[in-house]
C-alpha cells in the first residue's frame, strides 16, 4: 500500500490514538507519515524538464544514485518546491516526529492536537483524487 491509501490508513490511526490519549509520540509519527504519503501522492507522477518520474523512489534513484542526501531531506525539498503552502506544516510534523521517535517519547498531549492540525493543513493542499 502506498500513496493516498497509505496516507488515509495512517491518518485513521492518528485519529484513533488522539481519541485514546496518552500516545502523543505515536500521534506525531502517524501524522507525519500520513502527511508524507499525501504529499507523495500529490507530487507524483512528476515531470521535471524532459524527465518523468512515476513515484518518489524513481525520482530518488535517478537523481541521487549514491543515496545522499537522505530521502527525508529530498522529500522535504520537493514539498517546499511543489507544495509551498503546506511546507512549514510538513516540516513541523517531520521535526517533531523525529524528536518523538529518536529523542524523547514522553511528548505532551498538546503536541498531538497540533500534529493533527498540521496534518489537516497538508491534506488540504493535497487535493488530487
């Protein structure tokens, strides 16, 4: 599963975790990955110049064959370029998800509410069926 179905699946988990409470770290994580998949679905397929890319992995393999920079940095740049209205919301979700996953899983529930608001901003810019 990828693209919009994966985004919707992750968003459902995000909503369930918000209702349950006590899992703000996983709300942030599911919100970010939902946003990631919504953005991928909106951006791809993509044509840049004379090159066409079916999906993010295709774009990354062709443009970054050595694997640098990271996929997350490349995707963040694509969101900034093609979805600038939601770029700051996407960046907030990524930064806070990484903090929750790798630095401190003890995240305040208020972050869960903000994460859902940021996800809604991203989703609102990704209107492709």
